[in-house]
């Protein structure tokens, strides 16, 4: 399958000798085995358990995170604890294997890794540790807006280009960056959370669901991103979920999603991030700006 993005998600099956499943294929296992699907680990890197965002993370995810000082993830199928750095290392090894296959290179070891602009020292140290665990030689860490600007400059260059001034806006799955400004609590999963709230409210009001058990919650989490993508092109989307061997359906509209108070707050956070980036660069809006590269799939919402 031709995919341009690999979600940082892995699934550990019950068979200990079975290969680890990655990306979208791993996320598909959420409704069936949610506690063994590990995803969104970027938000765990370099964080302590007493971080306020850890509470929000645990409430929004199905797998178990615990630890005295730093987070550890419990994998029931393998009866083991792993760190966020170990999860990232496994993903990096998988990426290097795919790159070796694509470029027909026997072994790729030297790497440059892009990170969110806001990453502090502890988070950068976690990325370095993951590269070390993966057996990679980390040449340099580059912030994602800089990497995007370099790539955009290279692929959009024309013979008469002398000077370009970019303002990169990157809204990924878990973070948002604009130039050197960033927001660690703004990304696709936060917009997914709005849809999850809408879906549960609708199933509660229309079908009498008062609580969400593990199976229902996993289905809602899995469907939320599909709904978000669908509402980018459609005015509404119908969601059917299975509960006690019976399927229940609700309809969610684009207007409901776009006008939800949480969505409006997230959009305002994105606007504020861009304004801070422009102010810190001491440049007037649109003055001298030749390109605004928009990155990641969430900018299509």
C-alpha cells in the first residue's frame, strides 16, 4: 500500500513470537484489543508523571501508563513494561528497514531526526535515547519547521529564485509548530477528542448510553479520526457502533464539529501560535513573506 505517513502506533499480539504491527494496521486493532495498542507516545517523551498533561493523556487513551517519576507503559499481552523511548526506538527500526528496502541499501545507520520546535532538553534527550536504542547514529536533531522549509525550498526552487521567506505551519497528530513557536497540546488527536465527545453525547441522547465500557470507548476512539477526515469533504457522516451484538447509528455534521466550543478554542490556539511566530520574527503580516507551507493532514480540516 502506498502511504505517505506512518502513525507512531504499534500493536503487540498475544503470540509473543508474532511480529509487531505498525501504523494504521496497529490502530485497526483498537476495537479488538485496545490495551495492547500503543500510540501518541510523542506526548510522553521527556515528561514526568506529575505533569498535568499526563492526567489528560491517561483519560484519553486505553493503554495503561504508570510510573513513580517517568511514564512506563504496560503491555498485557507480553506481560512487560516499556518506556516511551523504547516504543519510539521500535518505530525507528521499522522506518529504517523500510528505507533500506526502498533505497535498496543494505543498512542505513546515519540519520537526521526532526522534532517539534518546542521540544525542551528532556524531550530531546528522550529522542536521542530512542535513536541509541534503535542502533542508529544520530547526526543531528532538526526542528520540524526548519526541515519543512528546507524541503519546500528544494522542491519548489526555480531558476529565477533569489530569496524566499517562509512561514511554515505544521499541525500534526499530537503537536503544532509555526516557525520556532509550538504547542504541545494542540494536534489532530485534540480535534479527534472533540468528535469523541460529540459521538458519546449523541449515543447517550439517542440510544441511552450512560457509560462507555472499554469496547465502546475503543470503537469511538477509532472512528473519531475517520469522521474527522470524512467531514473535510462531506457535510455529515454516519457512525455505526456495535454494542451487545447490536449496531447503533448516529449522524454527526460538519457544522456541529466546527462550531463546538472545544474546536473553536483549538483553532484560536493555532491562530495565537502563528501570531506569536510573526511577532517574534519582527515581521509584518504578509510583508516579505513569499510562501506559507502547510504541513500534515490536519491542515485540510
